[in-house]
């Protein structure tokens, strides 16, 4: 089937009626002229839906945005990088609310119509003295062509910005979906702060939008997430304003199915780009599990393999080590029968019936040496399937993550904290 | 309380009535003159107990030894390093049984009285043509002073051998316990092959011995194990032959309690030594969790923290990063209340009530820079407690584990496999 959507240029301001802006407030470093605060705004009323981290330690902006999305018609998303505003207690919540109030007032919105997101270091209070004076500029500079700036402003250890836009025809009328995301700071995605903002000029009820968002997140960001574990700040927020002029999209219709496909594509592309740009990642690995007793068992196997430090280290070394893979399958807690397990690497048989296959090592090695490859694991028990998108583990990753200490010391000197 | 046991010299041959030997068969490298096969033997009849990997992919010798311990009075342990005899199908089981039969015959034992263990690479068949001719020498050379050779023969990526012996007075008569172990090849212990063999001249029924072993393993090797996950080959086997002349140790008695304490000490020392000698480990970290709702919750928190790549990377970099620790606490799935969490590093407050403590960063940093330190996490909810022994994660670990490929290539050349 040819796809019902088409990729177009741009990001969150591609859909009609959305404007955006980004400014530099010096949150992380007062002397650096780096974009670190962004605003996405729908010029007309819209519906909003979001999904947030399941981590029980939740950053202040997550708590605030969850309440806002529940209680009001959110029309604006305010986001900063450089400071996660996590583990900052009551002050953190007050700070998050204050920024929403200031921006809301300037936009003529209630505080609760502004969602707030943060990403960055945990445990430091927000440098409000630097942030507050820049908020009026942020609102005044809102315009249609600023999606790239927003995608750049939310980056932390990302090496490249991530944005996308697609067009899908609904009842003969072009509807657009735009998005930006920031990353998989870390290889193990449950440790990353992941942010994704999606805009669309489709018209959907809040209930319909929520269902579409849940399905898309399940097939994308949750596929790069381990066991439902997430960082303190992970947030996906979607705004739909109906400005395309296309009829309202109702559940269980042809149009809804098409919109869902387009939204799935947008989120999956963003999710994959996070893995590809994981810290010091050199390979993109798709782990497909089939033949499991249940969906849940397939997921356990995929996650055990995709999160094994040993398996990931071998991928980094171009080592087609199926022994480590079957070992991870064995401890996944899924029901297995060792003598039924088949493992293919890049389409070549590495292990058949729990035993080494006849494929030449050099052929397997060439597959693992590629930038991207697939591991297919068939448990040959039943129909359970699951796919997860993963990466290798490099010595450089560990080295990169050995210490944030230098940054913290500097933060003290800059007067960002009490010491 | 002063301890009821005293450390003495030696290992598995310290208790009366045990002899041992180790030889070089060239399992991994036919040209290397490295000890790689060992035998531990009780000269008189004895009782035996063991615990084995919970990995659902089980190596052939694990399957064989489980059956032998269930069906017979095991008196000998035959063990090799260099090849795990895992994922080797029916041939692997036949090979394991054959070695037990040959050694048993030479010792005048039934095949089922010989337990068999292997550690090494997964997926390669055992080079039986090299092993079989050396088995007679292995039996003929059995003697009292060879415990060190046994400890050396079972090493794989261990950098040092591990053995211990203690003496405990039971009813006025000295009873000895000896042990050797091989390691935590890997930092994440569920990926290590762990072997531990314990001998004692105490007299215990099979049932009493089994209970003592279960308790000791739970407090030691399971504390360096994640979630019950283990390698395909993990095995702990204990032989008790009663040669000390002390009265039989019955459950629920003072003597049993003393024996248990001594056995706990022996296994915990071995377990800790595995962590310390983990591949490219530079620090020994004790993670204590208190105040959890349940024991199980405390365990979840301890395991989440002790297995977080990010937390472990920061330890490697001497970074007292409590933000990463509380983040792992948050995704552990344990019940928590963020605002109640206290974290101490090396006895100094790092986080109190979910917020940064006043302790100077430099003081915390000094604690994390030490070779060994403790992380205390108090959830301040209830009475659940758990302790786990962990380590840092170094760039060198990943580098070390990037490829076993060179070895495999060599194994092919040496004719160890079918290609």
C-alpha cells in the first residue's frame, strides 16, 4: 500500500495557525548565546493531549503540565533546556507555574492553558532571575518560520536538531502534522529525557486526539523505552487546532485511520532519530521478536536483548555474538524452549534450534559491521511479537557519562545554587 | 559479638578428607600450558547440595549436575574453564556425562556421583579429543595440597584466584569449611558465569545442608545478582563429609547457627571478591536500601540503582551524582514518595527529603573517589531493607567486551568447531 501521507518541509509551524519562537536566556551558562527557551502557540483555540513519564520521581513541569492538560484547553507549550527543574521541591513547582503565568498573561491565556516542559540537569533550581526578563521577548517574537529555532532550543546532548512535517489528505483537504523532538540523551532510553511536541491543523475532539496519541506513542517512543521506565521529565504533547478546514476526524472512520497512520509515522521517525542520535551511538539496531507465547513475553525478550550491556558491547565491536543474545533471551523471564530458538542477524542464520548455524562468521560479521542491522529472534512457540529499536554501547558513551561534576562546579560558581 | 569462626589458610582441601588436582588440557588454546580442568574429591562418602542458574538457557553440565545431585550422593566435582558447554545441544549433554563417567570409573564411583561444571565461551562444542586423554592424570594426581591449583584452573577473565577457609568449633571439635570461586566475568552479575565450590568436614544431613546452602547463597551470591538473572552456567556446589568427627549438625540448634554463620561468611567473602575482580572494575560499592514498603520494594530499588549504567558511569568518574541515583529509584517500580527520600554517600548527606543536601560537593566527591564506598538510600516509608554489592562501569569494561571475535576466529583455526 502506498502511504497516505507525504513528507513536507518544516516542523511544528508547518500546520496552519501555529507560530513559535526561541530565545537565549543563559539558563545553563549565562555567557553562552545559545537558544534554550522556546514557545509553541496555536493562534486559535485547540485541543491538546499528552503522555508523560512513568518515573515516580517527576520533575516539577511534568506535574504542572499534567494538571494543565487535564483542567484546561492548552494552547501554548513553553519549554527550556539546560535545567530539568527536577528534585527542586515546592520551589520548582512555583517556578514552573510562574513562567506559565507570565507567558499566559502576555498571550491573553490562563496560566493553565500553557504547558511547561524542562530538560537538563536534575537537582538544580531554575535561575529565574535570568529567565523572567526574557519571557516577553519570547512571546513578541512568535512567528511562522521559527520551527527550526524551537527544535534547536530543546537540544541538550543531541548532536543534531530533530523536526519533521507531513501532509495527509482528509476528505480532499490537506491536513498537516509537524513535530520536533529532543533526545535520547542516553543509550538506555529509560534514562533519557525525551521531549516531543506535535502540532496539527486537523480537527479532533480531545478524546479522539488522546486515543490517537496513545496509539502512536505505544508504537514509537515506548518501543525505545525499557519496561515503561522513563526519565523524570519525559513528555509528549500534541496540539490540534482544526485550521486546515477539513472535517472533524472521528474515531473508527477512514479519515481517522489515515490520520493515525500519519501520526504514527511522525512519532516513529522522531523516536528512531532519538536512538540514532543517542550519546556516542554508532549503530541502529532493530530487535524483532516473534513466536513468543504472549505479547508480553515477546517484549521481555526484546528488552532483555536490547538492554544487555554485553550484547550492546559486542555490537559496538562488530561481533556477531549470538551466544550473548541467547543468554539474554534465557534470563528475560519469558517462557522459552532453548532447542526451538532461532536467531538471525541481518537476515542470516546465526543460531537455529538453539545451536550454532552453518553461516560463516565473516558473513555475520559484515552484517554487524553495518550502521544499521536487524536481529530476528524466533522463539517458535506461539504468536507473540514485539519490536524494539536499540543501539550499541560504546566505550565513549561511558566516558562521556563519567562525570557531570565539572558542570556542577561551574553552576555553583555561576551562583545557580545555594552553595 | 565476636565471630564464632576464624579464617585459616587454604581452600577446598583445608577440611579433612578432601583431595584435589588440576591439569592443563588445552581446552581453549592447545598450545597454552594453562590449568583448565580441576577435580575436587571427598575420600569418604559425603552429602552434597547445590544451587544453579535460573537462566532458562542452561548449559549442559548444569542439567547433568542437577540430575546427579538429585539422584545420587555426589562425592566429586569435575570442572573446566575455557568452554561453557552451553548451547551445544544433545552432544553437549553427552560430553558432560562422558567426562563424569570416565572420572567416576577411575575413582570407583558411579557416573552420577560426579558433578560437572563448565565456564567459558558459549556455543562451541567441547574439544573432547583433548580432554579425554588428560582425565586419568587428573585423578591420579589428587592430593591434599592442590587447592590453589583448583582455584587457578577455574579462572577465566578473573585477574586473581579466589579461595578461602575458616574454622569453627562445633561442640569443642574444630570443623573446617573451604571454598574457591571464579568470577563475575562481567560487571552486571546476571551476565557473569559464577562458580563456587565449598567443602566441609562437618556432618550434616542432605536436607540440613541444603537449607544452610540456600540461606548462604541468598545472602551472598544472590546479592550480587540482578533479579534472579544468572548466566547459563552459574553453579554453587557444597560437599560435607563429616570427617571432622564433630557430632552431626541438626537444624535449629546452636551448632547449626554457628555453622551457618561460618558458611555465610565464606560465601559472602567469595561473592564480594567476585565483584571486586569484575572486568575492569575500579570500585566496590555497597548499596543499602532502608525504609521501603516491603523487602521486595527495597530489592527493586537496590537493583535499579546498582544496575544503572548512568549511575555506574558516574561512580567511575568520581561523580557523587545523587540526581542519577534518585532517578533510578524513581523508575525502580517500588512505591516511593519523592519528598521523603534521603540519600547518603559514604555517610554524608547528598539528598534529604528529595532535595539537595547542604554537604559540600567536594566532600561527597572524596567519598566517591575511594576504592570502596557505601550508598545509603532511605525511602522513609516502612521497614523493608535490602543490600546489594555492586561496582562502577568503566570505558575499559565496554572496550574489553567489544569483541570475542578474535578468539572465535582462532577457535575455528584450531579445529574446535565445524567450520
